[in-house]
């Protein structure tokens, strides 16, 4: 009877414990406490929220370890932090800090345009973004223990998040309806490992938890993501770029819980003040889109 | 017979599926009215701070305390163990103080210290239970009348029972383990329809001490 740490069950299991909840981007310990008080089930520690990263331009990298540690010390809920796509040394640093989850994120400037991080090589679990089922299964094959659909981060526009969760869910339904002898070609077409394709077809769901991210700004956005099949939501700029972050955060938590109860969503949406101003995703030039990063 | 699963957030669907697999009708509980007609309640894993907040927001504290007081079985796993404890190390206010223990949150450390192992749990029979611990709590202090159901090899207590309340640090619902849910279902059946010659549900005088 010996104990084994960092097993697949414990990595995937932490994401299972977060389901139905809201993971909030925070840039200071004070933000982290506001998020925790509002009912966040985890926080994402980063130096700037995505809308500020977008505004600042330049290269976006892993956050200052001192800032991440200060956030870890400020709250008792799990703390996640972002590494650049393919930057396995940033991931090693985050693991050394003892963060609870690493987000290999397209919000930061990619470090490798061919390879993602070999996430099996780490003891800390990873969450990765996807726009469709093939991308999700490639990430899971590399060791991701949680998936989030990408949306378009830092916009406050839900349209890309809707596109990605709808695509993912409809591709899962399509696989589940196929004959077994059709799955080989399905795997080839979606550029995903056959074994995972077969598993999704059999179970009718991803092998790991999936949250929606990228563009959630008001409680109804979170409920929309949940009704479309999300198991929880990430909210980045939507909280701390709103007029009243504490109230907005709390309202988004309640709307995620009662996502199928429009009366409650109406109630919690009252009097929140202005949401983040946002930027229509359709007006963003291709070269400035974050969701297309990842391969 | 129907057993509720507190569905505020966390490992809700896993408990629902486990209950279904043993032929029990699960009821997700998000609002007080969802508690009507259930014969037991499972408090799942998740973040106890989040659940604490949501329990208060949706006025679930009093009706769940009343359900526990009436003798219905209550099973808390991981965060569920924290929220049934009468005392939380570090001084956080209890949520449902129905189990006379002190729990320590995140007792093993952060996610990197999450682990799994087989443990003896005699109440379930000879076959060990496969226990998955995720940022798990432990029981630091046992009150009188609290029975230990499982310990780690270093003797720390990770599963207990006090009358109708069972609390465990780990996650049977992630391991395909159904025996704990069967035990709860048996207790719930007894609560719903007491056998002849046993005390009627709620008839037994209840004493949970000054915490109530």
C-alpha cells in the first residue's frame, strides 16, 4: 500500500473538482481575494489580463514568480499560471513554484511554432486551449488533463467562444454517431490519435473536463457557455475590466451555477454597472488573433 | 428512494452516476426546494470556500441542518468533509457543524502532493478501498462518539462516521468504488422506511451539542 503522487487520476481529478465553477484571472493578491470572496473555484495568476496584453502588444511571457507566489499565499483555492506554448522551461519554473495547474496558453506569445510542451513529463497538471475536437485530442495526447475552448481572449466578445464550444460539442456528437469502421478516417481528418477518437466515440464526451474561455463578460455569457455544454468557465478581462469587479464576479458565479434558470440569471444580472467595454472580435485583424495560436 | 447530491459545484456528476449505477435515483440539490422527498444527501468534492459562499447565498444551511438532524444519512467527500465538520483548523466558521471533528484543509499540501493508494476500510469488507486524495483534508481531532473508518499507514484519520454522518477525505466517486454509496443507500432506506421495532426517523433524541 504505497502512495503514488501526480497520477493521471489526481491530475484529471482536480479539474473534476472545479466543475460548475468559475476560474478568474487575477493580477494581484488583492484581486485574488476578491475572486475568492466572490466564489471563484480557482484563480489564474498573471501579470496583465488579456485585454491589457492585447493593448500593450510586444511579447507576453510567464509572470513574475514573486507575483505568482504572493497570489498563492493570499488564497486557499487552487492557483493556476500561464506558460507560453512550447516553453517547457517556463512550465518547469511554474512547477517549481508549486502552482496547482499550468495553462499552456495562446494568450502569451508562443515560444515554439511546431511543438507544444510534453505535458506527460510534468508532475503538475496542464490545461490547454482548443478550437475544435482535433486540437483538444492532440493536447490530451500530449498530456493535458483539462481542456478549455479558446474563444478570443481579451475581447469581451462571446462570439468566438460560442463558435468553439459549438464546434467541439457537435464534433463529439458526430463521432458518437459513427460506425466503428468510420473512425479511422475521422481520426485522420481531424489529425487526432485514433485511440482517443475511439474513446470519445464510445463515451460521447471528452476524456477530460472542458471549460469555456475567451470573451465572457456578463452572467448571461457564462450561462450561455454552460447551456452549450461547458463544464465551467474561465473569465479573464471580464471581471477586473468591469465597473464593479466584486459584484460582476459574484453574479457570474451565480449564473454559472444556475445556468438553466433564467429567473435567477435575471436577478443576479441587475445593477452590475458597466461590463468591460470590449472589442468586437470580427474587427481584429488575423495577425492579432490569439485563438489561431496552437497547432 | 431518492438521494440528493449538493450540486453547487464540484464532482457532482460523478456522484450522480455512482448512485444511478447502484439503482438509486439521484437528485441534484441547488435550492432548498430540491431537498423535498430525499432520504439522504451527498456533499461532493470541490472547493469548500466556494460551497460555503453558495450555501449561504441560496439559504441551504438551515434546511440541510434540519435534514441531518432528522437522521437522514449525510456523506461528505473531500470538501464535503470540511463542510460537515464542527471545527476547521485555522478558525474558519463551520458550514454544517454536524460532525464532531476538527478538519485541516489541504492537509497534504498543494496539487503536487495529491496522491492515490489502497487503504483498509473494514466497514466495507476485506477488499481495500482505492483512495484518490486531491488537495485533501484530514481529521485532526475526533470528538466522542466519532468512529474511525479508515486511517493512512501513518495513522492519520481519513474516514469517520458519527451516527448518520460519514465523512471521507478521498474520492470513491472517481475510483469506480460503489460500496460507500451502497452503505449510504442502506442507511437512507432505513431512514425512509424504518423497520418494525426500530425507532421512527427523527424519534430518537438528537444531540449535536451547543454547535446547534
